[in-house]
């Protein structure tokens, strides 16, 4: 018979303190470390492994609205980066795995990665609080080192993510070539065969998800990943056919070096931006970004392609957005909007081959509806005449 | 034009009323004129206000063509009426009717339906888009079969071509079995062909609900995972939403596949469901099938997520796109999105094997369940326990309620066998195995249920001991955290009471002292991401703090809240008719300005559509759960009259806990249902009852039988649908019955009545406000007393009752209404022997016949009754006079016999029908004929008829045989009947009894010489083997069987009218039939009394 730890769970010895003073009690299912973080919620029903390994979640506590988590364990193929980037996890129930692809348990992986996590949390109440009050700073205490009042104080004292450059923290230290043998791109459930890589792409790593790289490679692009702070000159020196601006954590306004680089690259090389990359392109094109009340984190966001009039169900994960009213419509077209709240989801530079989307065409987790955007990137390169060959 | 799905049968229940109602509303909202055809009078969709013209006519191509000829619709929407509507649409298309009258098929075209339904076309389409299906090959010789085997490997499914119900097939796991089954299959197949297919038994099964619009926007509304692995029909499987054991990559690949299937099959707009199987060892995914229409699963998905698939499908069919439609629940965001849910939904099927003791209870690929229940909980554990107690099978959850003995008593070998064989109680065997210390791995190895589910079940089984370890209820009360954990795991008060040897009341009291009550979560489609305004709730423990939205807070002036308790899962004896009444109560009270609170647990129904009531609570119908809702909402009263036996059984306990039961008091209900009290009442009122008595033991029963004389009618008290009701002819059977009946109902005695032979049974529905009593209708049964009223056909207006008998019936009805202080509806069953009127039963509640009466007379009885219960007067409502229509309506019952091969089809006091149809016509015979066609008894217009009647019926049979001859039938009869006919000068062809030689009836069936069987069962003893075999065989060949003389008499009358009319049977809408119905005045928000003073 399995051993259960009900008595321990009933004590609810761990807690999450929010900056507004609210306490959510539960028990620890991750590493024994206390952390501060920004509390967000994700409404996806699948893909917790992809979520927590997405570097965009750096600095954040992810609350899963889906109550049963851990069901499929963890496996090497589904990683979106080498480590778990979320600062902490908040769950209703953390289960043992049952899936033929599982290689380890979620709880084990969290402990190994040094990431704290809570279970036994009333996640619906927490979600409603965040929805109504907006994203909040929090302190996750699993060691018993701080009492609750202290926890609230720590949450309040933390500087938060606004104005913080988290991209530099999660970006690679050195440029590297993506997946020379194609093995990672062809991991389980992905296309088995790859076209020859005939285009050279430089991908800015602001916290890049591997499936972006897989998506590019599947379009016949050979990708070199470069650190966030790589200069435009250095990129151009690599003579890329296109530049990908990746997703990433925190606040785009804290990355002036990236905006400067993008400005310089505009017109010189076709660009595609995703999520943070989209916000950076927006900034480079003269727009401004702002913080959404509680962001978009989930796999079910309807995005309308304004030209085609069709809707894609998209994977999303962002707290900041490009402000529609700040977009210079003389230079930039808004190509996509979110049907839930009408926020800007995609822009295209009129003069140069550069476009970006706020959502995640690489999915993982989430629907594949937007995957053709990688094809579109390829097309924009091949028709722009900027191709080196 | 919309086609409904007809009568409730296994596999097609009220989910198609739900989808049909949504489609009708949705299309009329857009200004379309809707013509509806459905033979089922118990549906909400056939209420005259839901369509412009409603035809309650048989669902056959002939009748539909007649409706099309008359109505000339522009388009036909065939996708909301189940398989029935889809098949009929195909028939109409093939017959050229649609083309001839220029009717466009919308939602799904004929080509699409063909591609989805035809196995080989479907397979081609799947291969074209690179999707996998179970691999197979066909073989005409054993060598060919071996070759196929060598490419596929064991286990293999062998399916002989064109045998009935797949007879002769099987699963081969080794060479010996393979050789044997293939040889047998090749022999049995008329085409000497077998299909050798890889077995996917034990794989995981999933379903996705897809919607698509004309711009090719696609969304998945819901993913569903079956707890029961492949091998059990999905309708008979326990299912869970959302899918729990898929990685994102697996799920997204499945999603891509589902969208690809929808596109290649060509469903341009609307909803479809796609079923997949997944090999749990390596993730290989195969497509099982797709349905290009709304389905039982889509109804479940709608209730599980709040996304109204049928409503949206109808809008998409007329050209909207998903982004143009609003999400009803949030009212801010569009319908073009994929719901995310923050709870777990469990559906459990409800079976009726107790009704068919000789049927095979093993679950397989053919659906056998008659209903289902759904529950919502934060976790799988909570959800499953709630679902199990919602099932109303007497269980209080996942065991631990004192009813586990049959499972725990099994020895290891039989427990293992019980785990291996899918059956309706397998969960309790799993519990027993865990209680015995078996591991998840071991149990998984036997039953293949995914370990993810098993682990939760193990935890529940183990937690019983954690509760027990508290020592006593008082100790548990001191350990509030442990108590809370038990509630979060879904343990009911009843389970906790059993574990701690306390009472349910004491557990509830302890909980209340601790403030341990559930919170209510909102079904909001978006996992709380957006504020939701539609009040659709479920209970869960351990959630709190922020109250969810409630319309009470928003709607200004406070309104009186009335709770309506629904009927729970469909079962035989309690089905859509009661849901119809509940829905009508909601409509009437809402219109009158009351706030209606619906509580129900059946996902198929209209009552659990969030549009029906002001507030919907999807909850188990137990005292614990209902009481919470009542108190949480602060209701002013609860209606228990409309949901059948389920709420009635709760009435007294609710009242004892402070619930105001409105309408007829529980005291009166008891008075009518308790035999002793009722006997006194009948005596006081001078009403005649068959001599009767009560017995709790066999000796007592024998004494009663000796006093009143055999045959006697025996039944337990307080049951619905004639459960365990039998006619007993001798002492021995009586003793056996007393031994077995005790299990049926614990502390209630058995009722014993003298059986009234050759009596005509009469049903009366009556409404009363305490001052005015009005009869809704007097219904004359076609079958004689002794056959359950739910199983017999009945006719309005009563064609054969004398004026004086009717006068007596009316007088007695009013006397009872008066004496029982009825406020609302009352149903009485009388038996009429000559001019003698006996009272059989009184039910001071809405009966199964209410919708039939309303569809016939045009009087909204259920609505009037609901209003009367809240204090309106019939005088003010404008209904004070019994209305007798100028036309005839016949209700006929529909049976599930084809689902249980080999069982006998005879009627008895035990109800067996699952549904009903109605035939309506100016001519009584034609109305009967229509009812027969609608019920699927396609009476032939000529040809061979086989007659075999019991001795008592020989006299009548002679007279009727003569009429059959006049109608042009050729008669075949067995010796006894034949002799009787020859003596009367009627020439027939004599045949052998099945046991005595050839040719016999079965030979005649096989050679197509007869197309109608008249066989009245031998009375008293077990029916003869011959008869049973013949009738069962006829069922499998779809040959109509008439088992009563009265049924035959009416059939002949119908056929005669048909001949007289030269086959021109007219169709008319019920709006036309209702033109002369009395106008009633239903109160509005302004004139009603819903607003609080």
C-alpha cells in the first residue's frame, strides 16, 4: 500500500504571503527554500513542464488553475530549456505521474532544481484575487523560517519585476549553434524529418524557448543563438538571413540595449519577434509598453488575424503589452488583436520585413494554430531579397 | 426544419431534447421560422412555443416527406437529433425528397454524413490525412486469416461478416483460440468472410469535442478521458473531463488530429466529436470514430464546461462565425475560444440490469446504460464521490456505506475475475481490492484502468481508516482538519456516519457546529480568468473567502426564491417526463417573477441547461447536498412534486430539516403512498379497492393471499416504475418473492392486492389549488390492468369508457383531491371491470403522463401546477374546466429489448420501457397506427402473420383473425390456435412448435414468410421456452410483435382505417391541434407574486 501523508498535509505548514496581506496555506511539494516572486496564474490544462521550463517565467510564482498537476511527470523531450525557471509553483494538488513518457516526478524535479512549490492551495480563490487585484508580489515560505507577518513584509519589500532586466539573467552566456544533429528538433511527437537548413538565422536569447528553435529549424533554418546583449554589429557580422527576437521574462522597458540593437537591425535584416521580442520590436518602432492587470497566461486565447478575419487559438504568457494608442500607424500595422480584451497581439513594420506576435506560435504548451508564422518568417526572408544567397 | 431524435432509447436520451431546444431557440432568435418533427411528446422541444410548427408525427421517411410537402422548408438541420435524425436525413436525401422540394441540408451535407458513417470511406479519409486506425485485414480462408495474423500479432479481434450482433466473433489471444474462432466465423458468416483486426482492448480512450465555423475557425470545447479502457462503449464508461493523463505534446497531437478529421470529413460548420484510443505503452494513437453532429458527449461537454455546443452549432449552421458569437457565461468574451476549467467532471452511467435479470451484465461494445449522472468537484476524488452518490443506486460514495459486503466477500480469484470483466459495479470491486491490500500495479494489471485513477481510488479506500482512526464522531469534531480533509476527498455525511457508527444527522450537526460547509464554485468556462455572470454552480470543500457572483445581488428588488429538485439520472421509470415537468415549473415561476433554483445531477437534461433556471446547482440529489443549496440560497420553498421519486424520497427529511415543501404536503404524500393510511382514506371516502393486505413475512403474505384469493399482485411500497412488481399465481412463487423482495426496500412492507383480471386500466391526471379541481385528462389504457401503466399504450380521450364510469372516475378523483388537500398535480390509476371502478393507486405529484396530456390537450398542466403551488388560483389562471379534445392521441411505450438479446419481450407489472412516443390524428385507429409506427413497430400492410395465443385468448383471437383475413393477411398458427381457427371456419397454415419440428415460426421468420408475430404469453408459470425463443428471435430480426389481444385489436383498427383512407395519412402540427384548446392566463413578472413585498 502506498503511504500517504495526510497528517502532514493537514498541518498546512507552508504558505504563500501576498503583498496585500492575504495568506494562502498549504504544504511543500518542492525544494526547501523560501522565495519571493511575482504571483501569476496560468489557465492551461496541459503542459506544466513546458510552462515551468519556459525562461519567461523567471521571477514568477506560477499558479495552475488546473487543479490536478503532476499527472504526467517530467521527461527530457518536453523541456523548453535546460532548467526550471519559474521561481515557485502554486497548485491545488500535486500528483504522482502516470504516463508512458514520464521519466521523473514533478516533485522530484522541483526539489532537484531547487524550486519551491506549494500544494493544497485554494487556487480558484487565489486566481480570482489576482484577476480582481492584479498581479501581486508574494513570498513563498516552505521552511518555516519566517512567520506570516514577516512573509507579507518580505513580499512587500521585494522590488518586483517592473523595470528589471531578467532577460540578461536567463540568456545564454555565449553564442551557440542550435541542434546541429537535429535530434532535439525531432524529439517525441515532432516532425520526424527535417528539410535541409538553407537559411542562417540569429536568434536573440532573451529567455528563448527551445520550441522556437525547433520551429525555425523545421523551416530549414540553421540557428545561432546569441546572448541578449549582443550588439547589432555583432549580429550583422554573422551575416544572418533573418533575426529572431525571442520571448523572455519581465519588463521589456528594462532592456534599452535590446531596443537599440533592434532599431539598428531594422531594414538590414528580416526580423520576427515573439512575446518579449514583440514588445521590444514595438518599442524599437516607437511604441510604448505597459503592464496588464494580470497578464495573459494560458493556452486558449483567441487571436484574430485582422487581414484574414480568422481566429487562432493561441498559447500566451505575458504581463506586458504594446499599447495600441502608442503605435505609429504610419510606420506600423497592427496585424492581430486579442478577442478577449482587444489588446495588440501582432504588428508588422510597413517599410521593412519585420513582424512580431505577442503570443507563442511555437506552442509547447498549447495549440499549434499559429505554427504557420514560422513559415511566414521564412517567406518574409525569401521574398525580401535580403537573403544573403 | 429540425428532426428530433424520437423516443428515449438506450443510446439516445434527453441530451437530444437539450440540443434540440437550444437549436430551436437559437434559430428563432435569428428570425428563422422553425418546423420541428419529433415523435416524443415528453420533450421540451415539442412544446408548442419552441417552434413555429411542431409535428408530433412518426419519425419515418414517409411522414417526414409529408411534412416537407406541407411545409416546404428552405433547409434541414439534421445534426441536432442524434443518429435518428442523421439517418432520416440520409434517407430523405437518397429518396430524392430533399432535391424535389429544394431543401438544403445545413450543418452536415449528405456526403459528409456518408464519409463519417461508412467505415471504409472513413478509413480511406483517415489514411489520406496520415492518421492511424486499428489495423485489420479480411480473409475468406483460414490461410488468408493466418497471413493477416502474422502481420498484426496477438491479441486479435475476429469479426465474421454480416452476422447479427457480431455473432461468432471474439478475441483471440493465442493460436488455438485463433484457429477456432476463425473457423467458426468463416462458417457462420453468410459471405464466408472474417475481419481480422488488431485488438486495442485495454488502451486508453479519449474524446474531443470540436466546433468549426465556415471560416475554418476551430475550437476544442472539451477533452474527455475514459476511466474504463477501450472495450467498453463510451456511453457505458465512466468518463472524466478534462483529460488527465496526457502530456501537452500528446494532447496537441490529438487536437491536431481531431481538427484534421473534421476538415477531411468536411463538416463545415457545427460540432463533432472524435474518439481516439491511445496505447498506454508507447503512445500510439488511433482514430476510433467521429460523429458529425451533436451527441451525448457534446451535451456532457456543454454541461461540463458551460459552452453551449448545440446552441452555437445552430448559429454556425446559418452562417455565423465563432468570433461573432458571444460567450454566454462571461458575456464579455467571444465564443471563439477553448474553455479552461478549474475542476474535475465525472460522468457515471446508470444501468437497469435489475429490470432485465436474464440480460448479460458484462459491458462491451454495445451500449447498455439507460442514463447517466455527472458531478463536478475540485479534484477527481471529490468529483468521483459526488458522482457515485448522484447515481442514486443507494450508494453514498466510493463505498464505506455498509453496502460493500458483496464485493468484499469475494475470494481473491473471484475478485480478480470481477476486476477483469467490465461491469457496472467494478469500482466497488476496485475498492475491495485496495481494502485487501492489493497494489495499484496489481489492480492495473488486471483491469487496465490507468494508475492515475487507481491511485486516487486507493487514497480514498485508505482514507476510510484515517476517518475511523479518529475513534468517534466526537473525536472527529475535535479534529476539524481531518474532518475537512474527509469532506475535501468527497466523503458524504452518510459515509462518515457509517465509518464512525454515527448517524447522518449527527455528522451534519457536528459539521455545522464547526462551520464546515461547502463553498460554491462557478462553472465559468475560463477557470476564473474573467468574471462570469451566469449562475451555474457546484459545491466544493476547502474553497472560500470570495463569494461567487449571484444574480440576487444584481437584480435589484429581491425576489422569492423557489427551489425545484430535479429527477437525477434517467432510469427506467424515471426519465424525461419528470425533467419536462421540472423545466415547466422553472419557466412558469421565472415568468411570474420568482427566482428559480434548479438542483439536478443529470447532464442530459434541459433542466441542467443554465438558460432554464435563474440559478443552476449541478449537485447530487441527496439530503446533504440539497439542504446545503437550500440554506446557501435562502430559498422560500422547495418543489418536490415534479422530479419523480427522487425528490419525493427526500421530502420528509428535507421538511424535518426546516425546508418548506410547497404544494401538496409531505403528510398527504405519505397518506397516499402508505397503503395502510390510504386504505383508511379510501374506506372513509367510500372508494373501492381490490381486496388487499400488507405483509412483512412469508407466512403473513400467504395468509393475505388466502384471504383475497390468487392471482395476487405483489409489490414493495415506495418504488417507482413498478420495480419488483409481479403477478403471483401460486404459494411457491409468493414465498420466493417474499424472500427476494426484502432486498428491494428495507423497512417497508410488501403490498398484496387481488389481481383484477380483464380489467381496463385508466390513468387520470388532475390539478387542484385546494379549491378548484380540474381533470387534465382521462386516459384509457390499451393493455389490460396488470401491465405497468408506463408500459401500456393509452388513449385520450378514452374511447370505450361509458359515461357513467367516467362520471364515477371524476367524482372519485375530486374526492381524493379534496381529502389529500392536493396543491398541484395528482395522478390516479383506476381499474374498470365492467361498470365497477376500482382505485389502484394515487400519486399526489406530477406523473409520467403529464407531458403527453399537455401535448394532447394544449393545456400546460405542469406550469399551472407550479403556479398553484406558490398560491395562484386556477380561477385566475383561467383553467377550471376539463377539456376534451376533438382529436385522438395515443401514447405508446418503447422498449430496449434489442439491446438485451435473448430476453423475453412480454409486458408485466414491472416497467421496462425507456421511452414513449405519441400518435395524434383525427381518427382513433390512425392515431394508434401512428403511435405504433413511431414506436418502431412497423405493422405490415399485408403478408404473413403468425398467431399463437394462450387458451384464454382463443375466443378473441378467432374474431380478430377473421378481421386480419379481411385485411388481406395470410395466417400462420401453431396447433392449438390453428385448431380454434379451423373450428371457426378460418383457414390458416399450421406450423410446428419450435421444439416439435419444422417448419416452425423461426423458419418462417428466416424465410421472410411472416412479417408480424402475434404471441400472447402463457399466464402464471414461466413462459414457455418456445414462446420466449420465438419472440426473442423476432426482436433480432426487427419483426413487430404484438403480445396482447387488446394491442392486436387496436392494431387491426388502425390498419383498417389506413385501408379506408387509401394510405393517405395526414400530418398536422400540434399548434393546429391546439387551436381549440382553452386559453390559460399565466402570470408575468408584473402580475406574478415573485417579488417580495
